[in-house]
C-alpha cells in the first residue's frame, strides 16, 4: 500500500492518505514545476491500490508519447477523446472492464452554449463512471471560460441526487485563474463543501511554496452541527519515480 506520500513540515508525522479521501473532493493548486503532477500521481497510486478505477482527463490533449513516464505503469490505458463510433466502442470496453483510463481531451469539445450538453460531458457524466470511478481533471487552466464551458457537467455533478461515490482531484494554476472570484467560489464548494468566502484561497501564500511543498487542508472526520473544522498544514511530497 502506497499511502505514505510525504511528511508534515510542522510536526514529525508522515503524511498518509486515508480511505475517506476516496469520498471527498481533492484540490491541488500549483504553478508549472511546483510538483502538482507528482502529487496527483501519488494519489492515483493510492486509489489504484484501493482497487478503485481511475479516469484521468488530460486537458493538455497530450499525445501518448508526451505523457510522463511515471504514469506509464501496468495500469496505463491511453485514449484520445473524439466524437466517433470507434472512440465510443473503445471507451465503453475500458469502462466495462473497469480499466484505469488516461484520456487526452481537447477542451473545445465542451459545449459553447449554456443550453447545450456536449457529447464529452455526456460521456464523463455516465452514471456507471460516477458510481465507480475516481476522477482526475488535469490542467484546468487550459479550459478558457472553464466555469461556463464545463457548466453542463458541473451542474449534474453537484446535484444532490448524483453525489459521487468517489472523489474528484483538480489540478489548476493559482495565479490568473484563481484571481477570478467565480472560480474561487466554485472550487471552494467542490473542495470544502461550502462557498461562503470568495477569498478563501490565499494565492499570495501559494505562490511562495517551493517544488513539492503544498498547503494541505482537510475537513476533520468527526461530525458537527455545521461544517467540520478545516485543518491546515504545510507538507512536503516525496518525489515519485516509476519503478523498473
């Protein structure tokens, strides 16, 4: 089990992933070179070890040869999204077999109008996926107008009738993207379950963190009348190297 992913910098404790993270949203913020992909890879390894299939959506639309080697393990199944019968058949087969999926996606496939639901959104909001898969959305910065282009799927995802069995991991840039108050509200809700404070994410602090260091925040597990207490710590993530 690969649950130990780093250490706390304010205590001597190791940073370990817990099973309950499979049922909560996870947000990773960082600039290029900050180590966010390394952290996502470590989370993916843990999810795989927990026998939960993963759907990793790469909005850089990367070619297979450009995907980082640490993702190319025995669980790596690359596919590029397109609106075709061939894609539908190949994707359906992967899902039926509960394979781990690395899907390259061109964000232009999302609907441009709010009253339309794109085929891409229809594909990734299939109930079978929502019930069984752990989602990764990589490089949301590439989605120009993310909160409008992606609106059809987000509204479905946030419906109380469709709360996911497993979590969502978001990787995004904190600078220009997160100066947008609409995005701060959106991600505050997805990550913490509330959206009362548009300035919750302190991008000034995030900008100062060195590679593989993150502000780690989580809700405590014990129940309260309102939202559980939020705990914050600075952590350092171990560099993951693909085993030969």
